[in-house]
C-alpha cells in the first residue's frame, strides 16, 4: 500500500504540474514521530493528511492543490 500511495502521488504531481517533492519515508522512528501507527500515510508540509488507506488520485489532487492555494 505504501508503494501504491507513492506511485499515485507521483502521478498526480506530474499530471497536474504541482510543485512538490515526493519522498517515501521508511524510517520507523520518523513515521512514529508523525503519530502514524497504521500505514500508508500522506504527509503534506509536516501535517498528516491521510493515514491507514490509499486515497484516490482525485483526493490527493485536492489535498495538494488546496495547499498550493494557501
């Protein structure tokens, strides 16, 4: 599921021309520092937006474009 979330997120960023850096965190301590106990999780600007499921591409797009507007 983590790989799926990473793949979908990269596709959304590329297809929508979103200025973002996508990285996959694998360090368990870093993951726990976000308070994530169930993966996968989507963290944007240090805030956990989604955890425990793979969201749709549209949901990811909405989260990322909302962040660009702010």
